[in-house]
């Protein structure tokens, strides 16, 4: 299990392993989604940090990247995530 410490300003540094798995780069935006009370999932968002819409070419490139990663790294089901976290 990978952990991060909350700073006095409420900030965390995402561990390198997490950044690599999500394909995060400088300036990327992440989203925290509550899947059940008190449990969140961290997702890389599709779009620009400013909230600007993506161009058609950018969207196609992003969709290609996401689909390629999903093929080689299928997401864990919720029960698999719980079992992994219990270890």
C-alpha cells in the first residue's frame, strides 16, 4: 500500500509510483471521487488544468492513451481494491 502525509497546509505529494501509474505529468489535474462514504478514488482528468475544452486532436490523442493503458493495466474492481488494501 502506498501512503502520503498531509502537510500543515493540507497538501500531499503523490508518490512517484502513483504518478507513474496514472501517467501524471507537471500541470495535470486529478479528481477525487467518493465511491462510498469515506473511501475515495483518485483519477487523472481528461482536459486541461484551466478547464478549457480540448481540441478534437487532443481528445483523440488522450482517448488513445487511455485505451492503450487500460488494455495493459485494466482497472481493479472495487472488491479487488479492498482485498489489496487489506494486505
